[in-house]
């Protein structure tokens, strides 16, 4: 399991983020305080406080896939 901080402070960023990570088979969770939501759920993301960076946990990581995932996440990383 890997963990990174992402910034999703606009509607366009959230839509783009969900489209990006939906391409991957891994499980992604967003953690904000005591809330844990599926990062592929656009409605779930909008229930979080998006004014602050949010922790993204990546499950089921495989070395080859992780490089691809991290490259795709670059625009959102803090």
C-alpha cells in the first residue's frame, strides 16, 4: 500500500482525477479526517473538504503498474 497527498480543489480537477484513476485496476481510497471513500466515486469525493490536500491510498500495488499510476497522478500530487 502506498500513500500520497493530492490536491483536488476544483470541479474540473475532480472529474479529470476520477477519469484518470478509473483506468487502473488498483483500489484507491481518499482519506480526509475520519472519512474514507472510494477515490473512483465522484459523488464521494464531493462529500469531502476539498480546500485541503487529501491523502490517497493505493492498494494492490505492483511495481510496473505503480510507475504508470504515479505518472498519471503527477498533475494532482502536492
